[in-house]
């Protein structure tokens, strides 16, 4: 796999950097040529060309080793057909479970509760229609499943293994996938794995989603029971290691609360970076919602007193971590006593708001600007350094955040531990231009490189135009 970082300014393009994984450096020129074929609409800022940075990922996998179409697909009937997927664990939080769909539509899901990273472990049975089961059988037939290699040879120990099994007409065919796309496994194998998950609806058990509460009712669970409270807590714990689970879990928790779950029941509040011990479920939901910016869920918990019941340290940490990049959550935390000057291990709320890969990374400029207004009103320090001696203005790539920091009174020429100024840490043409217009000294921080040289290196047309206009 080759990652190419492409800088594009509207008037020229170039590859800024290349990184290689799995020994593919010999294909550099192929990656460059592929990247050069891309065309981008010129980016504008204040009506002028501006630099834009994106990432192109080009995966060079081994050519597929096609299944043998001559291999005979087993004859059988729906009554003697079963298709099974097993996903094993890994060194991280990979969910481990088994799920099968019979030719007659019977679905069986199972996961061990100990280390499966599954929200609702145990054995669960449901059904799909015979027509859906027939569709899956045909997908196995079309993939020439009987003619696939049964395994591959990829040296890796920290990735999960996926096992596909077809039992039909007295025959058993199994295909083991352990990063096998790196060794020529056809993409149809992954498609079959995903199809079984989708048809069986495994996310309701693995993650917890919009269908989980209905499944609980179908199995006769008491939604006000400790068992259900612990399932909800497990779903939240699992989310700490996988942000992609958050939307599904939020829907599950919202429906669970609406259906009458007891929020006062004690659950294990420990998670990846949180050791809360035994706490009420409602408080754990409030912590989850504050972390991931789930405003509706947080408002529900606030109305029921669970934000007020958070410890002072929990409220302070949630605020310092940018309150899920939500202005509404931040205001509620403050009204419930959160300290606006609180620091987490990464700094204060301004640091968290400006983190390139932090909680606000995908939030959008509007949401960042709204939160910046809350921080300004709360007089959060725009110049306080964190444990790495970095001030909030360093490494900013968001116009909304830099404008907020300027309005808050940040020192535009403040130096970091290496003498670098905000102008010399940003990689964003727009941010550099905003800083210069606001009065940042273009000569400051010259010890780590002149601004014009940096603007040329990073292809900043807006900044270069400003320097030209000033004769600098």
C-alpha cells in the first residue's frame, strides 16, 4: 500500500510525500502516475486560490487467484444447507463471534462473554425468510466457493481470522481468511462475509443498534433488569476503542431509555481511559454522550439528573476534552459546575478543539465555531501550554478555531518549546493568511525556517500573495 499526500493549489499540483507499507516501494512510479491522473476543482478562500491538502491511498494487492469454476458446487436442499461465518479476536478490540444461516432461514449467533468485545454475548436465534437464505446460497455458488483456496500464507499474528464454512448435501467446505487479500484472495470472499453479517443483522448483538431493543423484547428480556443495564454498559465500553460504533450505540441507548430502562442500576463504569468503578447506568451514558458529542442523549441524561451526579473531575475532563465538540454539551457542563480552566492530559478545551485528529476532526467548521464561542464566553485561556509545552495556536488547521483563538486574545507570535511560532507550525494556507492579517509577525520564528520558504515548500498561494503585496 502506498499513501501519497497530494498538495493542490489551483495552479499547480505536486506529491508532497510518499510512505510505503508491506515492501511496495518498487511501485512508487505507478503510484505517482495514478495520482497525477486525478483532477481537482481549484480551492478558493476569500475569493482567491488557496492550498488544499488531501490523502490518496493506493492499494497494490496481489493479483486475485481466481476460484476454479470447474469445481462442483455441492448439490443439496435448503434442509441440508448451512452457511457459517466465524470471526476470531485480535490483540485489540476485534469482536469475536460465530453466526450461521441455514438454507431454511434459521439464524444462530453466539459469542463468549469473556473477551469477545460483543455488547450482547451469549446465544441468539432468529430467522430470515427462505428467499433471503436462497439469495445467500446463490452468492456462494456465484463466488465458486467450492473452487477457492482453503487458506493462504500471510505472516501476521495481530489480526483476526475469518472462517467461512458451507455445509450442503453432506459436504463441508471451509475457507480461512487471515489477511488473505494480501495473498490473492478474491474480493468475493470478503463480500460473502459481509453478506452473512448483513442478512443475519449481527450488529444488533455485536454493537447494539436501532434493532437491539426489539430483539431484547423478542427474547423476553426485562428492559428494566440489571442484565439489560449491563449490556448497555458493555456496548459503551466497546465504543471507547472504536469510534465508528458510536452512532449505532447512541441509537440503541436512546431507544433503551425511551423503553424504560432503569438508569439508576449500578454498572461497571470502567473503559479504555476511564476507571469510574461502579456507577449508575445513567451516569455512564452521560459520560459516553459527552465524549462523543451525542447531544440528544446528553440532554436526556441532564434532564434526569445524571449530569449533575457526575463527579467534578468527570465534568471537568469532559469539558477539557471539548465536550464532544458540542457547544450545547459544553454549556450544560458549565451550568452544572465544570471548571472552564480544567486541563486534561492533552491540555485545555482549546487544545482539544484544535487537535487535528481529535474529537473535533470530523465535526465541521460550523460546529467548531459554535464551540469556540462558548470557550470565549467562558474565558478559557487561549495561551496556556499543555504538558508538551504546546499552546492552543500551534498546529492549527481550522480557520474557525484560529479565528476563535484570535478573538480570545491569543498571542499570535507565542513560541513553543523549539522556538516555533504558530505560523511555523500550521500546514494550512488559510490559517497562515488569517494569522498574518490579524497581525502575526512574519519574521518571528525564523530560527525554524523563513515564512516565505515555508510557503513555497507547502505551496501556499494565498500566503505568498500576501507576502508579495507587503514586499516581504
